[in-house]
C-alpha cells in the first residue's frame, strides 16, 4: 500500500485556526490531567550553522494515533532565501503500529501548535482588560502569536521589538495589513506592555524584569533547548503565578529551570498550564504572571491526528 503523504498546501486548505486552537486546548488540558504519554524530547544543536533540531513523540491516552515529529530551526536561513523552520510529522496507528501518513508540513504544524498554545495561555493568564501586546522577535512565530491572540481577545496595539529594525518594520506592516495596529518598540517599551510574548532563539534574556509592569503577563516560547534563555530569573521571582506546559521539560531546558537553578523560584512553584484553561484564572489586577512553554509532543500528536482526519474525509 502506498503511504499517504500530504504537503503544506493540502494542510492549509483543510485546517482552520479554530480547529488548531480547539485541539491544542484539549491536548493541554489532557496533559495537565496526566492523560498523555510524552517521552523526553531529543535535541540536536548545530552551532556552526546556528541551527537546531527537535524530535518529539507523544500520545494522548485512548487516541487512535501517536506521532513522531522532526522540527528544525536554522536561524541564518532567511539570509539564504530559505525559511527558518522545516520538518515533518509521522502519524502512526496506536492500535497496529502501522504508519498512517506523513505530513510533509515543513514545520507548519509545529508553528501552529506553538502559536495556539501561546495565544491560549496568554489569553487565560492576562488581565481581562489587557489589550496592549508586545512581541519580542520578528519572525513567523511573532506574527502568529499576535494574530491568533487577536482571535481570542481584543488587541488594540502590537509593539514589535527585534534586533533588526528592518524586519521589525516589515512585521509591523504585515500585522497592519491584517487589521492589527502595530509599531516598532524598544525593549523597554515592549517589556512594559500589558501582555508580552517572547518568540526568539535567544541565549540570554531579552528583557529586563524590572521593566515589566505590575499586572502584566509574560509568555516565553523560545527556550526549547538548554542553552537558550529568553526570560530572566528575576521575572519569575516577581511573579505571583507561574505556569509551565510540562513541569519536567521546563525544569530541564526551560526558562523556569534557569530561574529555579538561580534560586529565584521554587522547583514546585509552577502550575500546569492546561489547568488554567478550563476556568477563569484568579489573579489580582497587580499580579505579574508568567508562562514558560517548551512544546509538548502530545500536542503535536493531537493536532496531526485531527488534521489527518480532516484530510481523509
């Protein structure tokens, strides 16, 4: 039997942002409730080319499929006229072990999963009246975080901070074309927003904890390997509520782990992000809240299976 292979065109034609958001929400809740199987991710680092590779697998208890995913990020690629991210997802039957399909998504599902998780958690943890968003980073993920969060709550302004002013301006133009007012901002201006999402491959913190205002929420999504670090330990020390998508992963290679090792917060000072999605978060208006997301294989499994079901029907 010929193996079914679906490319990005087919996936984009079939999957909607609502399907992705709903699937990722349910998978985060399942993971928080212990209804998943997620082995530690495999990481490869390629410092000579500023690249990295992640191999993640996951399964939600009772689901018909599990997945094995390869995702790469090579951060010099834009200068070569190539996309930063690439990869594919192998969807396997959890009943027979037979490969059902390959999703040749070139990293698309990883980007969507990451964007959905970041938007869902930011929406859940930010103040209900928070409307000013800042993104650190100027790539696809920064755009997705802003546009998908805007599907969940009103966003009045997007502040964009990036090392390259031309890319920051280009992202602002893109967001404006999508109906989101946006403008470039300094790191200090961005750190003072109501909601902050960091989307970089940084190895040192991208913002100053002292510049984050009381009542703000910060989500970090870029620290997915031990050598990366976006959020300073001092921010976790200031936070009244810390959420992680996976406690063990975030301790091992997330910003939360950096903060714990620095003595800024306790090892058990976090709550599972999925537990915050079912009911409104009880947070004082002056509280600083932080989410550390390292990417969970069960979310990839749920999303790939949901997309494949759409493709086959």
